[in-house]
């Protein structure tokens, strides 16, 4: 049996909420639907979402429970790796009314402050993500408290009166962004007006056929985080002469290797657009991974032209 060297409480560190004002008048309801795990898909009708466990993650139903009054560990899953300690995933729902003075971003910020005070290194903060209709707030950090450093990402949103969060705990820092990206394909929030084709579907994404190329559409916020090299366009002389400024919107296809294969103009001034298209064709991206496989990506790209004072 493998040893798990981090506890649920160690991951969460709720002590950061000492400064938050708990409202003693608020009752502590039980979760009417603690969720159901069917196969590899977790569904929660109260919070109205489903989550398909990515490949190689195994649920730990023995660890899902009420952590403390008003905080619920909905799902725990582990993934084997080359070390004695498995990677870990937690989904947690915390009653938002217990922290009336905290917005979701404050909630994440307070947690980050607590982790930093406990000796963790904050790697990235404010890496917001949109998953369907939900806006998430994210912090990445390194926890050196054990024999080896663990890398963790915490991403949270407010959903139907709860602060709903995913935590990933892994051995390698570069895995964090890949795991957060996977939420765009594994989480479905019901009641959305318009699902985003290729990113959020009405059903969990089935295992991919390795013989078929993958192609997905991702938001510009997601693709922007993958940019390795962004060639800046040369300001067109005629546009400079006429004091033309503005934004050029494009749709780009990015290969599995991170190369821009095709760029199409969506909108923009005719004097600015050719320079923007030419520059974006030279951009380089980190490959987008879906279930461990590199995928082709379609995304929006924005280039802004602003004249600098001479």
C-alpha cells in the first residue's frame, strides 16, 4: 500500500479564515446531494454540475466526507506516479454564507496568505479561468513541508451558495497548468445558455481514439497562458502617419507542436490587420494537452496597436 503524506487539512489550511467574520446566525445545512459517482463521472445535483475523472485518476470514496461544519469534501482521487506518494485531486464545497465579507477572489487570496505564512512558496496568483459559465480564481504554490516539494494548484468559484473548489497536488510543477486545462473538458455546469463547442459539452468527453487527431476550441485566456514567443508586429507606416490605433481580432489554428498553422481575420482596421496577421503567424505556443495527448487548438488572438508619444 502506498503512503499518502499529506492530509486533507494540510491541503486546505482553513486557519487563514481567522480574519473572516463567521456569521453565528447562519445555520449549517447539510449537503442535500453529496454527489454520486457513476463509473468515472461524479455528479452533484445540488450544485448542478458533473465532473469526469481524467484518465488514470482513481476515486477514494473513503476520504469524501464533511471536513468540518459547513465544509464538504465531495470527491478525492489519486493518481499513481513514479514516487511513493500519489498525486491527489480534491473537490470541496464550502458554504459561502459563512464568509459574508469574502468574495471568491478574496477567499483564494486568504488561502494563499495562509499557505505562504506556513512556509509555502506562491508561484502564481490571479491566473483566472473561465470554465463554461463559471469564473474561477486560481493560485499555484509549492509546499516544501515534506521529504520532497509538492506542487499544488487551488481553483475556486461561487456556485449556488457554495464556494466550490478543485485542488490538484502533484510532483512536477509543469503538470499544474495541464490539469487546470483539463477542467475545460471534464466539468459540465448545467443551465448554461450556450455551451462552448469543443470546450464544454453536454456530456463528459469519452476516452480519445489515439489514431485520430484531437482538435479543440479554447478561450483566448487559456491560449494566452500557453504563449512561448509572441512576435510584436511592426507598426504600419501609413497607419502611424494617419494616427490610426485599434484592435485586430483573429482566429488562429495552433498545431500539436505549438506552431500557428492558419490565421484568419475577424475584425480590425485594414491599415493594421496585415501587420497583425503577419506577426501572429510567427508566434509559438506550448502544446495544449488533453488527457496527456497534444491537441490542435482553435482560439481567438487579439493584437492592439497603440501609438507611443514621440
